[in-house]
C-alpha cells in the first residue's frame, strides 16, 4: 500500500479495486486519483468541517474521478441510504472505487451488509473489516440486525 494512501485515517485496501477509509484530505484525494481510482463514494456529511472538505465533489471531479455522495446520519442510518449505497456499488462494480465516511465506521457497516445481502457472504466473514475497526453501538447493531432479518 503506498505510504500516501496508508496515511489516510483508517484506510483499508479490501481488494485490487476497492478501498475504504475515513475522510481523506484534498492532497490524499490526489493520491487516490494517481493510484487509478475512478470513483469516490462518500457516506459522510458535508456539514462539519472537522470531518468534511469545503468542496469534495469539485475536488474529486477536477481530479477526473466520479463522485457519489450518500449522506448517512451516523446517529440514524436509514435503509434508503443503504439501498442508495447498494445501487452505487452495483453501478461502479467494474471500477476502482474508494469509499469513505468520517472514520470508516458507516462504510464498514454498509460494506458488510452489501457483502451479505448482495454477494451472499456469511455474516462473520462479511463483517471482519468492520470488527477490525469498531464495535457497532446500539443504533448500528439494531440497524444491522434489522437489515439482516429482512
């Protein structure tokens, strides 16, 4: 993993075409583009300068990448957000894709759900990335259980 990418908060290379992380800086977005990623999916919000960039869409697009923003409220994830994430994953499945939020918590939970629901993985394997980063709180545990039950 290149050092400039490894320095991104909670960066994880999932496979040769998928990486996840917390919020990258403008400079780190440049490194993501230079590494050949074609799409950035952001599950974070744009309303807190501690965890967002002033114009992430503009930066990503100026670097020649596509930008998908699905703002997921950390304290109240919704199945509509998850459905939008599933759609984005399917739409960009053949591209090198970087997925991030503020700390790779929302992303790792959504990716685990995607792997179970869309890819048929068993839950233990699907959520290894998430459990390597964090243990979901009550809100996220309930959300994950609800989605897995349907």
